[in-house]
């Protein structure tokens, strides 16, 4: 029994020594880590470290949410964040001296990403020169605004109310295509294309606010031109968690703005302005109830026949057709199925739909349906009075029939 007690006592002593050793090693490790921390000066950089961490998080968020931002190099992204902060805060901000030459590029990228900045007019750069070195010693930027803070707040409150009503109509669990189509319908039906405002842009001198260019024109005045249509559409998509950027350039040789959105993981070209028949084709006078879906979620190849981006930033290749309107709605024809086309028109008449639009996947099908069925009048056998009007788009191989 005495020997057993001796062995137990020895085990206890060994265990205590092990605990002491672990504590000592842990303490020594902590001391070394603290010593290294002190030597690095990190304890004196607490605020700076926090700011750097915040900056990294902001940069990551911007990278994921804003396409134009993602296309800039690191220095351009830094300038972008500073300028965006100046717009939002309405206060001057220190600006990198070497960012002066990229001022307009950075501003264009911010406007492409942020339709909510409807009150921003422009940006001013102030610099201080070192008379000895004749170099810029510091620079700052400051925004200029169409609306003061109180006016902006009031307008934003009204916009929020309008947008909230729209968002309440989105079905729970809707996919990106469904959201994009509902927003497309909403913008086309809400806005009226302002031909007078469009004409006035021909002699706009840059002074004052050009009409029809921003989201408040659509949401509060229901009248806009292409920049207003695309900004409002972008605003709705962003509020539904969809990345969307406004693209500026020319369409049919005229200055224009449209969107590129990422739907269900792929990029698509979308032009809500060209979805409004008031803009595209006044000949048929079909009214506000008709929506032209030719430019809802199309490819780069599709849109390149008419649209060309201005090159402010690199735009993504849009090659997927999975969320194209005609594909998703079962309105793409791979062969000249006149019976199916006629049934679609007949069903539309029965339900009171204003028009039927189809697209053909190849030229042969397009020519057979258009020239051999629609233009001959044979389609009329599917309608009660036999009368119809139609339009077509050779570049997209689409046919629209109006009753």
C-alpha cells in the first residue's frame, strides 16, 4: 500500500510540473508576441489599422456590387471611393495628386454605378503648388450639386415611397430574370419618352440641369430620355440585389444610354428605353400598354448591330441566352411552325393581349414566317376579324403582331 501511494504522489507532482511548464511556455509565447507587437509599433497604429480594415471591407463590397468600379486599377478605385465619399458627404476630400488627369473617367464610372446620385452636377478639383519644385503639393475635390441637401432629402423620400410600392409586387423567391422583367415592364409603362427633352440636348451647353436624365424624372415626373430610363431601371435592379451598370455610347448613330445586368450568374444587355414603343415606333400608336421585349436580356452580338459603348470602362461579354425574354417565355422559333404562331395570336386575342412577339433563331425560319405567313395575310385566319398589323426587326429576327 505504501508503494502505491508513492507512485500516485509522483504522478501528481509530474502533472503539476506539466501544468507549470505549459503556463510558462504560454506566458513566454505571449510575451514574445507582445514584444513583437510593441516593436512593430502596431499599438500606436490602432486607429490606422481600423481604418485600413474598414477601407478593405469597403473596397471588397464595391468590387462585388459595382461593375464600373471593378474595372478600374487599384489607384483608380481609391480615387473612386474618395470622390464617391465627397458626393455623399457634400464635403471636400483630400485627393491623390496623380488622380487629377483621371477626374472625368472616375466621375463617369461613379455615375455609371450609382443612379442614386441624381442630385450631383459635377466635381471640382483644387490644387496647391510648391513654388520651389513647381509640383502639386496637395489636391482636394468637392462636388457640385443640382439640389441642396434639403431638396435632395425631400426628393429621395418621394422616390423611396414609389420604389417601395414596386418592390412590394415582387413575388417571394423570384429569380433574377423575373425581377428584371417586372422592372422592365414597370419602367416602360411608367415613363413616357420626352421627345422635346431629347431634341433640346442637341443644343444643351452644359449649363443647368438637362431634362430627363435621372431617376427622379422617371419616378416623380414619369417623363424621361434614355439616361433617365436606364438609371431608373438600374436603380430598381440594384434594390433587388442585382448588379447593374449603366452604359453610355451611341445607338443608331445617336447618343444613348442603356444597361448591362448580371442575371442568374451571366451578363446581359438590356435597353429599357427601346422597350418603350413611344420611342421606337410611333407608327402603330399602340399606347403605353405595349412593351417591346426585343432588348430584354440580349447578347453582345445582338446589340452590336445598333449599339456601341463609349469605352469609358471595359464591358463584359454577354453571351448567354438562358435569360433572354424569348427563350424564357417560349417564344423562340427554331423552325417555321405557322400553326404554333397562329395559335399564339389566337390565344392573345381571346385573353385581350395587345400584341404577340416572337423571335426566330435562324434566317430561314424568319423569312418563312415573315414573308410566307405574316406578309401574305394568312395569319389573319387565326383572328375573328382577320385584321392585324405587324412590325419586324431584321437584325434580331423578331416579328410583332398587333391586334
